[in-house]
């Protein structure tokens, strides 16, 4: 295997369930990476964002470090003040 995409294709072939898990993880990582990037672009600390959203700073930290996955309501609380929107596409 030469790269990440080769590895993903290999995993999908030998274990479709694990392949779907990899895809889910990548999609979650894109969302959280966008949150971190926008928070930093706006010059906000995790504590600042937490105060604006009305959630504990530890929750922002755990979400950004992939220790927990936010529920939809929490995710929307975080996205709004950052000027981000969740878009569903097919």
C-alpha cells in the first residue's frame, strides 16, 4: 500500500463494515477540523467558544480532540457562532 487511500480501499474490500467506519471517521474529522480552523481564524480560545455556546470548555476540548462525538444540538450550538453551517448532501 502506497498511501491512505490505498489502505482504505484495501480495508473496504476485506471488511466492508470497517470501511464504512473509516469513512464515518473521516467525515467527522472534516467537521471538527473546520470548527478548529474557524475558531482559530476568529481568534477564539476553546474557553471563549465554550462561553459563547453555553457549554463547558472541557466539552469543546473533548470534541476537538476526538474524545467524544457531539450530539446534533451541541454541534449546532458550536457551529452558529463560528458562522459555519451543517449541510446535508446526497
